[in-house]
């Protein structure tokens, strides 16, 4: 249940209405508070703050409200055009990133809130006539002037941000930064890792006499979040639990989600609690899915390398960002998929197997499709890919992870002779690829600042 709540909260907090809604509520509340303040301070002279009469106050408030609703329409139109441009030029999967940008949400919220503020303050302004005396809530009208000045500055900021936000470096950097933030939360350190082979068959071999109870999906969608803690708590006194699905994978109705061994007689309530530990949604999210961030960047590169775009420079930008991400992922500690967790109701341990992406999966997702696309007459992009692979290899601190990079280089070497390249390009790429392979030394062979670099990533999995 917690996983589903977190998934829903991510959808709400990243939506285009959440932050603007709070801004509107705040400024609407301010429109009721400020007249009260004016009324309590009615015996004081605020003519230095707002020296105009009721007619001037009404004119100002009407101008503020009328101009802001026009500006809001302009801002919404520009936002929709930016989303359309990003979808066509880069990838539709980036639309959520643009909508979740806090700066745009705050701009929209303050514009709409100021519009409502001006309208609500307008009703407190009275002119002479019909037996009523002229009344001007001077502090409230001054507040409208201050907010209109703030909106002017925000409009300039919005136009600048919109122009910058669709540039390739800004797009790739924003996705990469979000992915960096999600890396740490993707690999929790709970439990004790079990040494040895950690694939599913090896895990099953550890429990040859146990007949598992299967928990299957009753809905379809992408796995947005896997709440291992909730699943373990719901497992009670089970001997072992195997979480068969990975964050980011698509689940069809009836697909296997969880297997539980050593637990007989699961009631419907406990089954629902176990199923609720895996949150499904119609779209993937970066919050717990690093592969989705890599997917977004790769889509940008593939779109740039397509015959319609033919923009290899954008692909090289993306490869550089992917290299930085793989360096961060390469330094991540990947514990075994098998862990012992102290969560049994009788104070015993549950053996947990969880399907997780390892470093080799990230390398394959980042480079394989771009490599195949670049093989078709784009030797400069292939050369840049080799440069990025070499940089990742130099910065790894776990020698067993170099195999995934060597595989990419080997595939490039195999493709060199199969593709229609000039003799010069073929020889240049071959020499560069061999140099990259020769330069992939183990971390123990490197000397950094006079000492050998420590293997902080010494872990069981790749």
C-alpha cells in the first residue's frame, strides 16, 4: 500500500496543477486577509503607500486582472508549444519532465493567483455615492501592485527558461540530474547479502522441497515502485520470498509478481497486501527506475541519428551524459539479489530474492541501440562512443564490471568490417577500438595520488 501511495504522490507532485493550485490558494487567502488588515489599521494614514482615490484603485485592479488573464493564456500557449516541440524533436517520454519543472509551475500559479487576488480586492473598493463613503483598502491595492511587478519579472524568467529548456544540453542535463538523484534509492542496503550465484535458478535450488505460492497481477501496467519492506512484512513467517518483477517492466494481467515459500493458507487480505507492494501505473517514472532515464536519453540520441533529423552532434551530447551516468552507476554497490532479512514474525530470517538491474544491464541499455544506429555510416559517432566507453572504463572501481564495456567494444570491432566504411575510417576505428581495449586495466593496476585506487565496488553482482 505504501508503494502505491508513493506512486500516486509522485504523479500528483509532478503534475502541472499541484504547485499552481497551492499558489492560487495562498494568494486567494491573502486576498481575504489583507482587507482585514486594512480595516484594523483604518485609522492610520497610508497615503504614502497608495495615494490614489477609489477610481484609481479600481482602474489599477481591473488593469492587473485583465492583463494577467491575457498573459496566462500566452504562457499556457507557449507551454503547450514547448511540449509539442520536445515530443517531436526529442521523445514523447520527456513531456513529464517538462511538466514537472517547478519554475514553470510557480510562474503559472502566481499569475493565476494574482489574477484572482486583484478580482477579490476589487470588491472591497467603494466610490462615493448611494449614501456610502469612499473606501480604498490601500495596503491591499499596494499588494496587487507588488504582485503585478513580481509577475513582470516572472514573465521575463519564463521566456528565458522556455528558450533555454529546449536546448539539447539543458534537456540531457535535466534528465541526467534526475537520474543521478534516483540511483541511491534504487539499491537499498537492507538485509545481509548471500554470497555465491544469485540468479533465480540458483535461488530455487536452495529450496528444492518448497512448493511456492504464486501472487499474480490483477491489473496491467508498468512497475513504478517495488516496496520490498511492505512485501516482507506481509510475508509473515514465510521461509523465502522471490520478487519476480523489476521496476520499469510491463506487467500483463495474470503475470507472476511474487513467489512465497514455506507459508501455507494465505488469506485474501494478506494476498492483497503482498500485491500492493508492487505499484503499477500507465507510465514509468524516474523516481525508482534509472533505466527509464537512460531510455529517455537513448531515445533522444536515436531520434537525432535518424535520417529525418541527421544530427550526430546531439547524439554525442547524449553519449557524454550517458558516460557520466554509467560512471556513477559503476561506483554503486550492487549487492547480491539474494539477501537475508530479519522480518519473520517469530524473529527468524526470510530469504529474499529480488530482480534488479545490474551494471551490465545499464551498459547494454545505454550503448547497444546507439551503437547499432551509428554503425550505419556514422563513424564519427562510433569514435565518440569509444571515447565515452574508455572514460567509463577508466573510472570504474570494480574490475569485474569491465566485461560489459569490453563486450560493447568487441561488437564495434565486429561491425567495422561488415559496414560500408572507407578504408581510412575502418582503420581509424579499428585502431581506436583496440586502444580502448588495451587501456581497460583493472582498478588494482591504477595509481591515484600516489596510492592504489581502492575497490569500493567489491560486490557480488555485476
